[in-house]
C-alpha cells in the first residue's frame, strides 16, 4: 500500500471540480488507489482547505475525512518545538516562509518517513530538506 501526504491545495482541488488542479489530483488519487492508497495529513491542512472551500465542498471534504478518506495524524503541544525549528530555518526575511500547515507536514514526514507529498506548493516543498538530507517527492 502506498502512503502519501496531502497538503491543503490538493484537498481544495479534489473537492472543487472547477479548480485548475482538479483533474491532476483526481487522476493521481484514482491511479494510486488502484494499488492501495493511504492519504495522510494534519488538522492545519484540513482547516486551511475547509476555510477556502465553499460550504457545499467544505462539507464534502469533512464528510470524506470522517469516513476515512484521509488519516489525520494527531500532534500535541509537545511536538511544536519540532515544528518551530524548521519554520525558523525556512523563513527567510519575509521573502518566503514555512507556515504551520507546511511545518506539520514536514514534522509528519520526519515521524512517518513518508516523503511523497501531494502539494501545489512546489516552490517551498522542493527546497525543504528532511534531517536525513532527503527531499520530498512532489506529486
């Protein structure tokens, strides 16, 4: 079974057929699912996607999550220090920053060793390096 992280952008695309990335992510999920797929994310990504979707699509996303469409990996206050360090490292004089949603996915990759990620944020995720020196495999 293939495991893949998912960021807010692809979550929005999957639940908004008029999104320019809809076809790409719908096809990707369909192709990966044929061999077994486990989609993993965090609450900040769900919150961000939910906030940016309209009401109908927001409810569809939340129902999909409630039915197990994605595993929402929990974290607690004790994990924040592990997120703050890369946020500081990848925030460069307000030119670009690692936001909390990205930091949770970075942390999740470190915890689970899942390096495949669905994101439209190619610029940032292509520059992030995990402690092992590996980079994310962006889809």
